[in-house]
């Protein structure tokens, strides 16, 4: 388990992504995935009020509503660390105080709970003063509706600025960062954000940990591509430059008898203060991901993956 800063929250080393719930996984499958993740040792579930507004006929909130029905059936709310986000809902975008306050109430209703463990600003909103955004989050913490606030998709300078404002004004600081980070998208986090996170003891929750499925090894150049809602995004990696990383992952997965996906997650998990965040659409896929628990990469194995990926530009 990993502690989220000074919050007292302890999370499992793999956060389960909820954007699939109500999108590529129907409600029954979503419940099964959530049960299997918990049975596998997990406790950290990620969603957002926007999920899955991109789907025809959806307006956002579908993923939260499924998690809410699962939680109400299951009970034992205190054994789950539940994270959701505000700021990207098409009908209520941005990080004004009024939006944050209203969005939190709507998320709490859909999630059928009276508190959110980790509440993220989904994306920076430079049109609203940080003082206003952070004061709105702070009020939610003071009211016991949120335990820890986090930033998602912030760059290093804005994260530093937000930490300064919180310190100066005595407001709850961002205590966790959610950012795009995986073996084939390293620079966004590693170049500047990582230094801030390590210095400030902020855990990085690394989203799209499997590069939309590319790092599971199921997409290969020259082979028939499997059908997936994510094919277009994953196909961006089907270039000669990205082949060496799959070859290295194949080697490590075979040597340790785990899935390619597990090897990719183990690399992230070995980074200081990083918790990978990945989704699965089926129980078999989730089984592959949970194999990461059996794998502790050696320094040489990490070096191998580092050397194959450090040169890649972020896609
Ligand atoms: N903060 C943000 O802005 C932000 C942005 C994106 C995501 N997120 C969060 O991060 C989570 C994870 O990111 P993501 O879902 O976009 O991408 P991801 O975890 O990189 O990729 C997950 C997808 O890969 C495929 N997959 C997973 N395991 C597999 C296996 N063993 N074999 C074959 N295919 C497998 C599945 O898609 P198919 O089977 O459908 O191909 C699955 O939905 C999201 O659920 C969300 O909670 C946050």
C-alpha cells in the first residue's frame, strides 16, 4: 500500500480506471470488474463526472452512477478510496467556486456516498484565479465532503503556483497529481512535474498506464488489429520507433511468466511515488493487469525499459 501524502489515505499500488464503466463495459461487467479488483487486493477506484459524455446518448455521470449502485449494494464504503473529478463536464465546465460546489454535490448523489476520498481538478482552468478554485475545494474538505484534493493535467509551474497559494492562504493543498504517464509518454511527467512531486511528497497517479492498450502488446505492426473503441488512439504507437519497447516487454513478460501489460505496469510501479492507473474492459484483462503484483523488476530490467523509451517523444 502507498500513503497519499499526509492525508492518511492508503492506496493499493494499482488504481482501477472507471472510464469504461457504462462505456465499453456494461453495468453487470462493471460490477464484476469492481468485485474482482477488490478481491485481488485493490481499494483505489478512479472516475470523473464526465465519464462517459463522449458516448452517443450519454451526458456524463454514467460511470459514477454505476459505481454508486455498486457501492450501495456492496457497503463497506470505508474500505474503498474513491476518486472523482470536476471541470470537464460539457454542461458545467471549469473550476469556478460555484461549479465546484455544485459538481461535488452532483457527484456525491450519483456515487451514493457522503464523501469523496480524492477530488481532482480534472484540468487546469487558467480563467479562474487559483485562490477561488482552492477556496472552493477547501470548503468541501472543511465540510467533510472531500478528504484530499488533487490536480490533474496541471503543468509544473501551475502546480507550484497552486501549492504556494494554498500555503499562503491556509487552504487545503493539492496532495496528489493525476497525469498522463506511461512507458511511451514519459516527458510530460518526468521533465518537470516529477521534481515537484518528489520535493513536495505528492503521489503521481499515472493515467493511461497502458497507452490505451498499446502496452498490452495486442497491437502489432503488420498484424491484423483487434477491434477496440481505442484503436485510433492506440494506433498512434504503431511506428518503428515504438517496436523496441514491445520487444523488451515481451522478453520480460516471458521471463517472469506474466502478461505484457503487467510488465508495463511494474515499470511504472517501480518509479518513486508513482501509482499506475489503468482500466480493464473484461475480467480476463483485469487478471492480466493484477499479475503486476507478482513482478518486481530488477535494476537491469528497469534500465532496459528505460533505454528503449527515454528517446521517444510523447505521443
Ligand atoms: N485525468 C485524465 O485526464 C485522464 C485521462 C484518461 C484516463 N484517465 C483515467 O485513467 C484510466 C486508465 O486510462 P485509460 O482507460 O484511458 O487507458 P489505459 O489504462 O492505458 O488502457 C486501458 C484499455 O486497454 C485495454 N486493455 C486493458 N487490459 C488489457 C489486456 N490485458 N489485454 C488487452 N487489452 C487490454 C482495454 O481497452 P479495449 O479492450 O477496449 O481495447 C482497456 O480499457 C481511465 O479509466 C481513467 O480513470 C484519466
